[in-house]
């Protein structure tokens, strides 16, 4: 999976980290970030976490090889 977090849009609400804590966390400034290996976690909650973002800062797409 490709996960993109638009840092210019993110407000640090933390809904992604609450929904999929194995994929997302918040950095020292409170903004969302993907944990190392999060793209490959296979979390069933990944897309739900992206939908939970109140400002739509997270985009999830299939990795094209």
C-alpha cells in the first residue's frame, strides 16, 4: 500500500492513530505519520483510518509495481 499524509492539511486530530495504531502515530508536533513498516502491515483498518481523518489528509492507494 502507498500511504500519503498531506502535512499541509493534517490538523493532528489523531483519528488515524486511534483507528489503526499499528499503522499510524503522531510526531512530536502532533501531526500524523506512518510507522516504519506501516505500509506493509496489512491492517484491515488502514482504509477506515484514512476515512476517519476529519480533513481528508490521508490517501491510501495500491502499490503499482
